[in-house]
């Protein structure tokens, strides 16, 4: 949405006032406990917001399977008071290096991926390795550490989510796996069934369930500030282009004769060596700058060391493949399938699995708020996908866009009027132009809510982006009021500003809650104590994303079947029955 700076500031202030009012009405004990000050300083208040205790008696002993980009985000989100990481597994030298040292490619990367040494206060990798055992293949870790760990965090390529999770659960280990739950719906059902058989907790990392900004937005919808929801528009636009694609990472030297991406790594290595030499020769050398350059150089050299596994990746199940379309051919060696796994049908799920699933999950949360918190199953999806940007060097789409319909309150498929009561969700994920970034716009009969990048929110009365609004109590409850003013509104705005000063994306909270559920309900026997994104919820998110993929690739409209969302039903959109015996 193209807003002026002034309109954006108005929207933020409106949201702050509504949030402050919401806190005073629904979370008075939160304010009385003084937790808002801690929240404004960046402290975690997830325990208070999401109903778990702020400490557990003993940290959970955890292994991390997969320490690539997302695995490192999860490592960085671990609270040592809740999680003790005792082992990690990854077949790439580059990922093992970053797991310990963090990601020094940029300040933002380091903030998101600080590494084990910083999280746990270890001064060197040698010291860290005294506490954390390192493995290549995740199967080797599970075999060696089965008596030493209680749970695993999985951040492997998508096609390995089900095999790794089921292997761990067969050993009685609790699991938190990154989204998407599985590569296919039948795999998701297999995972859910295994969790039930093993009496363990299975959580899936759709972290918006633990993002306080989204929780507050949901409260506003539940209180009726937006009126009746009828339309949600979401997008994830990225500026990826040929030669500048975040999903086509450089291959190491020797990986592929005609691939020149390794030259980027070698150039970075030369530049960093030169900069480091100059920094050391400086008349007044700066220790911090020398250390930064040394860390950056070590990271690039670790990425180059991925060449050590070029001839080994087939042992781990990765495959060569030649893509053919008409007179075009593209050879993809097994090492490329590993490093660029998001680009291939066998190992990834494309834009809908990696990006769209998050935002459709958020839309589902908002729609559930209109139904008393009850998650609603989607009715149908129409979708399309195309390839106008990238050359013939991948299998996934460049663009995917879809429209999904959900039941609105009063929906009745048997009534000629009631069957038209629906909420539409329009979603687009594109490459080639990052205008607008990513976020969601929620349209109600009384207000419009905009959420951007999981960090900012703006609120407007109807379609008026220039009017300041507060919250007042009407005959039917809380309403957006363009006439509201005075000390109460200023106080509410101040509370809202403090609450959104440093928004957590929810990773830390989801991990803490998962650990707390395991400590309080170790056999998953109490149906009231479970992670927010447990198998039933995660399966629904997977059905949404994966069915949209089918609709986009076949260019058709698909009616969702309730059986697809039923863990105990063998029906799936892809037509493959779940079968746990495959994991003998």
C-alpha cells in the first residue's frame, strides 16, 4: 500500500492508541506487573502473553538438525534458561562454522544469527565443542545421542522434515520442526500420527503464533474494532533477479564447470585478505575492525570449504539431474541440489511453502478471531504461477498468486444466501521487484489494519488514512472513534508505543513455550498443554500451501475437502495415502 510518510505516522499512532486501550482492558495485570518496561527494552514477555511460566526447573537437552540460515536463526533464539544445545548436525562445513561463530556477512545477519558461542557465552570454538558435539548426517547424531537428548529442533531442507522428525519421535524425542510441516500432506499426517503414537510434542515453526504484534492485532479483531472482516490482502515481494538471487547461493569451486558463482567467493576472499592486511599495517590499528575482518574471512573460507563434500553429497541422498524443456537443458549436480534446495521440487516447496505459508497462517489466525478463536477450514483456492524472471535453472515458479475463500460468520453452504458469506484472502509472492515488501492488509467494515515485515502495524478508520482515531466504548463494545481525544488517549498511545518499541518475531517465544510444554506435560497426555502450532494447526497450514501449489501448477480452482485436514483420514490432495511403515 503506497502511503505518504504522514499517513504512515497517523496509522502507527492509531494502532498505538488502540493497542494501549487493549492492554488496559484485556491485560491489566500485565501492566500492573511492570512488564511493559521490560518489553520496551527488548526483554521477552512471551511467558505472560502466551500463558507459560517464565522459567523451567531444568533446561531441555536439545540437538539441532540442520544449521543453515534458518537453523542459525533458531539457535540465536534459544534462551539458555530453557534450552541446552548439546549436539548439532549438518553436512556442510559452512553451516557448522556459522553455527558456532554466527553470521558475519552483515550486522542484520549477526543480529539474527549470533551463533552458539555468543548465545551460551563460550569464548572460543574449542570451548564450545566441549559442550556441543558435532555430526554430519542427522541420522548419525540420533544414533549416537539418543540417550543424551530429550528433543530435537529440525531446520533441514523440506524433504527431510518428515524422515528426521519421525526418526526422532520413534526414539521418544520431542520435535520442533521449521515450517512447512512436511513436503506433502501425506507426510504431514504421518508426522502427526507418529507424535500421537510416541506421546511426544510436535511443534511446527509458524512463528506468527508467538509474535506479540499479531497477538495484539488478533485481540483488536476479536473486540470488533475492525467490524466484520471480509477481505485480506497479503504479499511477499522480493527483488531477486538473475545473478542476484538469495535462493541461488554461490557454489564452491569445482562444483560445476560452467557455474561461475564460485568466483564471487574467491573475490570476497581476496578482498578480505587485502583489507585485513591493510588494517593490521595501519599506524593506529583498530582491534575491533581487525577482529571483524578476520571473522568475515573465516566465514567465506568456510563457505569455500564446501568443496570438500562435492563427492560425498550423493551418500546423503542428493541427486544429479538434467532438466529438459523443449530444446533447453540444464544440468544440476547433487551439490547444487543441496545448496540451492529451495529451487527444486524434490527438496523444496517453492514460494508457497517458504513464504506464503506464513502469511496464509496469519490470515487464518485473523479469520479465527471472527469465529470466537475457532480455526476455520478454507473452502476453495484459485491460483496461478509463472516463470517470467529467471532462466531455465530451477523448477519452482518465479511468481505465485492465489485467491482463497474462508467461511465468514453466518456461512451456511445449504442456504442460498448463507453460502455467499465468505472472507476472501488474496496472496501474491513474486520475484523481480521488491516494491511493498511483505505484509498483510486486513479489511473490515469499520477499519483497516496493515502489518508490515512482522515489525510495524498501522490502523485506520475505514479507508481514511488521514484521520487520527482513538478507541471509545459504544453500545456494542469498543469502537474506533475519530473524535476521541484527551489524556486517556495520550496515555493509551504511550502504552502502545512502549509495547511495540522492539517487536520480537516470535522465534524465542515459540521455543520457550515448546520447552515449557514438554516440562509440564512430558507425555503429551494433557490435551490443554501443547504448543500453539501443534499438528492439527500445522497440518491445516500445510494443506493450504501445498494445495495452492497444485492449483497454481495446474491452473485451476480446487475445492478443499474436510478429510484433507483430518489427521486420521487417509485422503490427501496429492492422492497419496499416509503410511508410517515406510519409515521402518
